[in-house]
C-alpha cells in the first residue's frame, strides 16, 4: 500500500481511537440518573466519579510529553488503549463508588495518548500547512464520541443496561487497538514532500531542557490557561452537569436531554472544521477565532441562567448547539501553541497544554459539584445552584478572553507559519 493512501487509513484509525476517548469522557452525563438511583450517591460523589477520568488523563500527559516523540504513537496508543479496555470492564462491573472511580481512572490512563498521538501522526505523515485543518477534523471526528454518549447511550442503556453498554464499548476498544497496532507505522517509508522530524531523544536531560524552555515562554502559560478554562468549562457542562440541569432544573425528559447533548456535540462536530478553515484560510490568524469562541461561550452560559422550567425545546436546541459550536476552536489552540514554540519543542508544548486541558475538566467537574453542594445543600440540583455555577463559569471565560489578548499572533504566508 503506498504511503499516500496508508497515511489516511492510519489517520482514520487514530481518529476512531480518539472518538472512544471522547465517549468515555462524556458517558457519565446521561447515565447519572441510573448511578444516583442504583448507588444512592450525591453530587459530590457523582462529580468525583466523572472527574477521576480527567485527573488520570491529565497526570498521564507528563510521561507522554516526555516519551511520545521518542517511543512513537503506534506503541504508545496501542499499549495504553489496553488499559482503557480493562477500565471499561471494571466500570461495568463496579458496585461501589471506589470501584467506579477506579474504572474511570483506568479509562483516563488508557485514553491519555489518543489525541496527542493523532496530532503526532499528522506532524509525521502530512504537510505542516494543513495542521490546523486536520487537527480540527480530528476534534470533529472525535466529538462523534460525544454523540454516542448522548441519545444513543441513553437508548442502548434502556435496552441492555448501562453496564452491558460499557462491556460492548470495551470490546470495540480492544478491536481498534489491535487494528491500529497491526496497521499503523510511526513514519512514512518514502518522502511525502515535506521534512519528517527524527525521533526525539528519550534521555531525561534533553527532555528536561525542552520543558524548561517551554516554562519560560509567556504564550505557553496564557494558551495553557485558555484551554484550561475553555475546555474545562465546556466538558464539565457537556459531559456531566448539562444532563442534571436539563432533567432536574428545567424538567426535560431523559431522552430529550440526550437529544440536546447530541446537538451540543453536533455543534462541536460542525464547528471544528469550520473554525480550522476560518483560521487557516479566511482570516489567516489564530487569536481572533479563539477569542470569538470564548466570548460566545460566556454569553451562552449567561443565557442559560435565564432559563426556567417549561422552556421550549426550540430555544434549548439553539442554545445547546451554539454552545458546542462556540467551543469548537480547541484545534486552533493546538495550532497556535505549535506555531508559537520552536519546532523541536512543539510536541512537548502541545502535550503540555493538553495537561491543562484535562486538569481543567477535572477541576471544573468536581469543583462545580462541590460549589453546588456548598451553596445549596438542601437542593444542590435545583435551578438556583445551576444559575450560580453557570455565572461563575461565564466570569472565568471573561477573564480568560482578556488574558488571551496578550498572546502573540501567528499568520500563514506563502505556505509557512510566521510569528508576528
């Protein structure tokens, strides 16, 4: 098989593995009523179960940033995916909060390399001029996992139960990991018309020097903060708190709530390639597209605080689709950090901000649950509790937008990225 064809097969398999990661992330939202009823858990325990995935995922970014460039995505993604398979089985068989947390931790560890590994594959197999567009496509395809974790998961859970649903997903995960290991290669066997970076050193001294260079860069910290708040807030709302908000505070039935979460994911699926195209082709910049999305997210969260029981499905549909669409510029943030850092530090930089991305989700998942329980102990799933946390999230996005204004811009000119 020629490399020009094989790269697309590898790309598709990698995207499907990232799709599984997105499913695992978001899957607790629509099964939360079953968990609450079956295990008699409160908002703090529910948030801990959901956040465990993201804590493990985030912590794993540290060794991944150190060794992915040296070991390569094929071995890294295949081996870690087996851990996720074990996690899905543990979660499906769990009958207590600690067991469910353990299952989520194993899933987080197992899925930790799928996005960074896929971005590394793009770097090795594709022309760098298309990085932002392809990374946005990765996010778009991966977000189909959120679609599966919405209405389809509700329907499957109603038919076979949430436990059997996770056993099925674990089997699919095992099959994909096997296919990826057999088919994928870290580098093309022939020239693809662009320079292919050599495998990075795995010596700790050289890795430490690369990390130290990153920590001295202002833009690294600002972009990391940007993705901490952007994706932390989006995923906390979409993967957990939107479901209880719709069902408990607004009175939306479970299937209808799943449909609204489905629309949020569709917004992300459509918005990701659109934002990549706008950034690469139309506006030739990163900051403008990213900042616009942050402002839109904050505005939508404020609109959610104005909702009340009986709100029509049309208005809810527009808001939840727009929320996903406005949060779809994550791929542009990876392109932005890649272009702001030296080429030899780009892989570590993207993995580094992925740490902040995932730790942001964990912090907001658990933090918002604790905030709701603290401010409204008698009705932590009531409308007033959600109004407070949505306002807080909107304020956080407002400050994030202001800080992001101080990053450097990158523009495309004659097929190359240049800093301005």
